[in-house]
């Protein structure tokens, strides 16, 4: 018998055979259900407040995925996320409002300008790690604040400036469907679907990045950069690419955020914004796409939920914190910190791990069980 037709080597009986997965797995069903809910929700939810919170969550989710790349995958603690979001915001305002470019030009350009800034910072930042890296990137936030306040021709100074042209304004967006039929979307609904489309693209890119060779290099550097270098991973280059990708996503998020808001000031790009993004991936789940989205939802929606619920709590006082007692914002800040502590102590993998544990208790999808019967 020739070498080309030789039979495969016998498999160890203790090693389980690879199990084929069906078309419908739990993960795919979960993603499809989430997308279906996101498509239907703005059509049934009529509250402008909650629609606005949902839009902000979708926009911030893009930035959270950028933080997930640099910290959750590559293991680099960066506090400069707000700086790169500011670069994306001012780039979009200059290109869109001052130069009159359409959104399909100024939006990706804002991400590219932020990515270029990340590429310029990365050669210095990647040579340090841990607490020193956090302090170095923290300096970017203060440099950015000073630059935005003094570069008045670009930023308008401390009083701020208008953003790029609002995409969907106050008028309804008419979409022609089939033969003359129309579906009318108001500004909130149009912004929802636009932000959702951008988020889905970034989610797909991040998911594929994590499963790629580059993503495995990120995680090798995160786990032990010395060991990664020994097995041939170019550590400095890998960290630089992580900075560039993270900065690109942050720039896109900043450009979308200010376009939705319509007006912004330099004080928006402060340190606590970067801290919020770190909290998002810690609360949601480090190193995962769904974890970044869950964390963004928690951080953005929790204050409003607490504010609405505080009206039914007898120990919560109305008015400002100067009146004494517990107020809605004070309770929100307390719960924010408490959840972070509880996550770190009892479930380091975040809210995603809790939901995944409950999801796995559901019956297996029919497609996957059928495939298991075929391969058994």
C-alpha cells in the first residue's frame, strides 16, 4: 500500500472524537434572538427617553468593543480611550461640519485619524506594561483636555462646538418598501437602526479577530508576553496593532456619539469616561463580544433605572445631594461600585458568565442534538 493511501493512525480510545455541531447551536440562536429583539424593539418602544438610552448604548458599545480588544484580548490596561474618542469626535466635526463631507466619508475617516494617533502613541506605550502603562495612557487624557480647550479654531474652546451634521435630524426618514408601500421611521428609530448596523459590523470584526491568528497572538501576549515571545509572537508589533484597532473603534464611537448629540464640549472627554469603559468590560465579561455589550448596557441604563425606581423607595430623597440623605444619583453611584466589587469577588467572568450559565440549562437545540445522534 502506498504512502498516499495509507490508513489513518488509530485514535486513542481515551480521546473523545470531535463532535459535529448542528446548524442551530445555542450561541447562534442567542445571537439571532438578540438581533431580532434589536430590530423589533424601536417599533414597539415609544418612549423617547428609553430609545435615546438604547441609541447611546449601541454607540458606546462600539467603544466598549475597542476597549475589549486592547484590554480584554491583548491585556494592555489603557486609560486613554477618552482621548481617542475625542480625536474621532473632532475629526468628524471638522470633516462633516466644516468641510461638508457626507457621513460615509467623515465617519470612517474619524476612525482612521484616531487609529493614526494610536499608531503614533503605541511605539512608546507598548514598551511599558501594567500600572506604568495605565499612567502613561492617563497622561493622554490630560493632554487631550488641554489641546481641546486651547485649540479654539477646531474645538470652539471651553464652550464647545456643533458636531457633524445630524444624520436624521427632526424629520422622519421615509424608506420605500415594495411597490409604493412605505415605512416611516422617526429620528430616534432611524438613529437606532443606523447605530445598530455599525455595531453589528464592529461585532463581526471583533468576533472574527478573536478567532484569527492575530487574535490568538493577542491572547498569548495577554497571558504571558515573555512566553509569547519565546514561541515566536512579535510582542511589540502585536501590542501596536491592538492599540491601532482599539483606537479606530474608539474614534468611530466618538464620531457617532457627538453626531447624535449635535453639540459637544472638551470636558466630555475626561478620565471617568475611560474608567467607564474599563468598568463595562469588567462588569460584562473580559475578552468577549457579548461581555462588552452587556457592560455597556449596564453602565448606560443603570442610572436611569435607579432614577425611575427611586421614586418608589421611601429612603431616597428628592432634590440634590446638598439636602442630605440618599438621592437617586448617589444610590446609582453606590450600586455601580457595589456591582464591580461583587463581580470581582464572586464572578470574575462578569454578567455574561451568569447569563451563559442559565442559557446552558435550557434544552439543546434540535439541530445540534440531531447531529450528535448522527455522529454517535
